[in-house]
């Protein structure tokens, strides 16, 4: 797990496979699963600054590109390129060229 990883709601209901990698600056919502997939070796690899919203499931040895955004309740079964928004079951690219800072959590001061 990289530096500056933020778990919304103190990581409520989050399940993380022991082989998963979470890069620096990622945000993980409540009830997220970063899990394995039977018959496939490996677990999710989140590159830098990935945001995974509540209820999303990222299953198997998939790589989530830098600055990608995973929408609520999405099910990700394949690699996700950098700087895109994915959504759906199964998740597909809905928007490219996103600026991840537009979607970041802003702490109340």
C-alpha cells in the first residue's frame, strides 16, 4: 500500500486480497472488494491516484491505470487504462481523458 491512501468511512466493509497492490494517493470507498478470481493467479493492482467508489468490485489479476476512476457498484474484470472513468457490470470505459483532481475527496477544514 502506497503513501497517502485514503479509505472513506474508515474502510467500512472493504475486502482486500493479500496480493493486491494499492498505489500512492488512491482513494477507496466503503464496501469495495479488491479480490482474487478462482483459476486465475493474482489480484488487482491499482496504480497511482486511482479512485474506487463505494460498492465497486475489482476482481482478478487486473491492472487499474494511473488516475482512473471506478464508479460506484461497478464490477471490473479487465485492465483499465489510465485517465478514464469506468462504470457498469461489467465495467466499461464511459469517459476518457478525465482530470482525476476533479473527482478527489476534499476534506472539510
